[in-house]
C-alpha cells in the first residue's frame, strides 16, 4: 500500500482527495497539510511514497515547496490543481502525474497505476528544482519568509537549523544541504553555512587548530571554518 501526504490550503479539497484515495483501498494517508511548512515537516517525518500537491497556495506555492525539500526526502509528486496552465512545468519538474480538480475517480485510479509503474524511481529529485530565493522560518505562530540576501549565516545543532540575520535568529525546517545546494550559501563547517556576500573578514582560528579559520560577517557574527572546508572558502571569497 502506498503512503501519501496531501498538501492543499483548502480544507474541503484535502478532505475530498483524502476520501477518494481511501476509497481506492490502495493508499494510506500519512498526513494532510494546509501549507508548505506543515508539508516540510510531514515529508521529513513520514517519508511518504507520494506527495499530492496543490500548485497555487498562499505564501509558498507547490513549485517553490519542491525546491525546499531535501532530494533524499523527496517522494513521487502528483500535482492537483484547478488550473491546467501549470501542466507543462509540472512535467518539467518530473511530476509523476497532474490531476485537475475536481478529481475524477477513474482519473485518480490511472494516476495510481502510473505511480505503481514508476516504483523504484519515485525518489528521484526533479532535475529543474527551482533555486531558493527565500527561506521559510518560524516566528512565533507565524511563518516569516527570509530573503537569502538578508541571511548572514546558518547553523545546525541539537535544536535544529537556525537562520541568523541582522534582526535575529529564526528556526527553519530546511536542511543545510538544501540551503547550500539550492540557496548558494557557502559551506564553511560541518554545521555552518555563511552568505559569501555578507563576509567582512576571515582570520586564523585558534592556535590549537592551525589549519582552521574564523569568518566575521558584516553583522559581527563569528563563524567557524574547518580545515576541510578552508580551501573552498578561500576560493569562493577569492583569497
């Protein structure tokens, strides 16, 4: 049985699709989500076989959400939308299928057949996953979309991944891998990324580790540079 996550900002649409999928007897609904942040959490937690994803959602749309998912976590994707204008782009993103609302039961069964046929390649990353331009972060009960240009550094620790800007520090569900590969942030340490455009200076590190260094950002934050990443940091900064 396939495990699925449904993502749609309309509760009625989620409920209708859930009922249709359950009626097939072939799909277990692992979660249904009303926004991209909930979806990021659900995909990482549940590791579903398929993501039934609405395209047009407020704040973060379906295509942008794909760019925020770690390729290692990415399931097969079936776009579900009321508009056919996005069909070409959906298949450019390697979508398994594209369903128009209201979803017809027969059309949904054909989609499930297609998913079964491509089992084994379902976790292939979309070749044209869009680059990140902003990072969703939790700010109390709200979601704040932080432009990449405002990020000084990103650090990972026991409490998760945190984005640091001149205004403060915010938690994000995105991984360091996604922020590095799709956001263009510079890996300087196993647990740290830095925005190369926000680097003010780089200096030698502690005497006990002569191969390392420390970056000072324009906002006055110190970021460690490990010996392993020092060469690529110097190359990126042109020094």
